[in-house]
C-alpha cells in the first residue's frame, strides 16, 4: 500500500490552494465541502473560482490573495495544493512546503504528492474514498460510479439514524459484543429496509421497539452457521454465505475451501483449520462436532465453512445433529456443489435432452479397499454419473461399472480443481480413464463425470 487512507477533520483549519484555474477550483471546492478554511493564491482566477467566492455559504471561509505564490503564504497552513499551469511554480510550492513539513499535493504530478485526493462517494456520514494511487484516476472514478448504485443516497439517512441512537444503545447494552450484534441485526433487518424505502418514521419506531424489547441475553447466545463455500471460485458464493462470513467470530474450515473464499471472511474472526485428509476418521468428526458446540455455548457466532454444499457428501447433517440435541440455534446455507460447479465450468451439461435424463451423485470413497455401490443403478442408460472422491478407487470403479454392463467406451471426464485457475479437464472413456489418471497425476480435488454428456465438452468448453 503506497498511501494510507485517512479521514481528516479540517474544520477550523487553514488550507492553501495555489492556482486560479478550474482544477484548482475543484480542489478548493472539495476542501470547502469538508468545512476547511481555504485561501486561494493566484494572480488571476477562472469563472469557477469566482463562483465559489461569490457563494455565501463559503463567505467567511474562502479568501483570494491576488498574487503569485510566496512561501510566506504557507504560514499556518495544514495542507497545500498546487494546481497552477506553470510547472516551475508547482515545484516551488512543493519544495517550500516540504521544507516546512506541510503535506502537499501537486495536481497531476504523483511524484510531488505527499497526499492524493481520492474519488469520493459522499453519503455523509458514510464516506467512501477510492484511490488508484495516482495510477489511474479514471479507473477510480469508474469504481465510484459502480459503488454509487450499490450504496444509494439513503445510506446517509441510515448513518445519521444510527448516530442518533448510538448512546441509547450503549446505555442499554453494556458490552461491546452485544452492541455489535445488536447493530448488525438492526442493519440487516427491517430498520434498514424501511430507511432505504423512504419509510423514515416506521424505521424510527421499529428501531425504538427493538432497543426496548431486545433482551441482553438474546445477544449473548451463540449460533452456528453451516455454510457451503462452493467449489472454489469465490464468485460462486451466495449472498447469504458472504453475509454470515462477514459476521462470524470464529471459523472452522477445511481443505476444500479455497483461499480466495477464505479471504472474504471477516478479518477479525479467529480461523481454525480442521482439514481432513482422504481417509478421515470418525473420531476426528466427533471432535469437530464438539468444537462447534463448545464455541457456540461460549456465545460465539461460529461459521462452519465447507467446500461445495454442506449437505452433499459434507457430513453437514452430522455436524448439526449435535447442535440440534443441545438446542443451539443454527442455520444451513446451501452452496454450489462440486458436480454442478465443476460440470458448468467444464462445459459438460449434467442433463441433456438428447443424452441424459437423470443424474446421480455418488461417493467413490473406498472403505477397506472396497467400493460398496449400487452398481446396477449406476449403469442405467441415459444417465450421468458424477463421482465425488473417486480418484483413489478409480481402478475398481472402472472395472465394476464395465462388469455390470457399462460399455467400455462410455465417455468419462476427470476434472481437477474445477472452477479455479488450476482447473484441468481430461476426457476419455470409462475403460481408459484409470490409465489417463496415472499418467496425468491430477491434483486434488478431482471429480469424475461419466456419461454421454461428456462428449459435449469439446463443443461447449468455455472456461480456461
Ligand atoms: N460438499 C462438497 C463435497 C465434499 S466431498 C460438495 O458439495 O461439493 C469432496 C469431493 O468433492 C472431492 O474429493 C472432489 O471429488 C469433489 N470436489 C470438491 N470441490 C471440487 C473441485 N473444485 N473440483 C473437483 N472436485 C471437487
């Protein structure tokens, strides 16, 4: 990070703007908006500066010194902006200010900037500042435009409303953790909805009722969020997953959750890895169940983040069973399961009018070196079979499917780390897939897709 973003209180402070052109005027206007006292030094000024000078709101805070720059004008200044069209003058300002340790910005010359003015989205008291570090102001402006639609003007009212009730909430809820929870639930709930929809009075009424009626202990109770993190690409998270990820106190995650997804978890949350290798033991699972329970009982908001969907080969059911027994509140958030995400990103539709009318998900995980599956069901025609955890048992899988009547040249795909930048798709036949896997040595996680639909990969593949 080349620049530290800070928000400065410029009320009652002096700032100097050197230059009388439009750029200088725009910078002066920004300083005035932040309630600074501004002095413009320039032998002549453009229409825009003149308009500022004539604006009665700024009457007492804006002055024009009709002169060229002199270092004596730096006395008492907090910030200096040089925006003349004369590079020599700009340099002179920069050097004189530097000698006095005054932070300076020279317009359009990043190498002579101690600070830069960001692109600002003003929803005061909410203010978003975006900077490209001087590299591309246009990119920063485009981003601001996008945020503008995301953060409508009513956020300003919402910010003010929270500000008004801050002290009252502080008086009611003694602990900072309770307050954080209270505000999080208020801001995600009907109060926000009312403000954003322009129902101000209803918002106030609802907020007051919530302050009255919310019991201390309701804010102390722990909860578990069992959340599907999808197959890897963070763009495949649900909004709900992201919201809960942003409010967790502690996170238990495993091997399948991508680092890009983990990067979206609330920064202050404690991260605990409970990764499991291929052959995982039931004791380890018991330990995880217990960990979730203990942390929730301690009043924490526990995020159990699982690859894909928590209810598809994810042991999600087991993890929440203990919580249900102990009456710990929990929520389950579905995720995009590997079959769905990986097939899409491989250009292999799982069903297709011409090739496949049903789709089966199975686990290919070996138990004592064996695969105990309903083979007859898996070799049905016009069906796609997706095998999770199938790499280690691929030899057996291939043999058994053929023994039960699947044709040897049934198309089959092996996909490594689907939806991520390391995705690789190999296609072959069910008879030859084991050989291919030995040769290619794919990196986990891998998924097998078996069925006529695999042929479509050549035509429909889009992601690389
Ligand atoms: N609950 C998860 C599945 C857990 S089982 C889900 O719904 O997706 C773990 C198996 O999922 C892996 O062995 C692999 O077969 C499959 N898998 C998960 N993510 C994958 C990915 N990005 N690419 C390929 N296979 C994946």
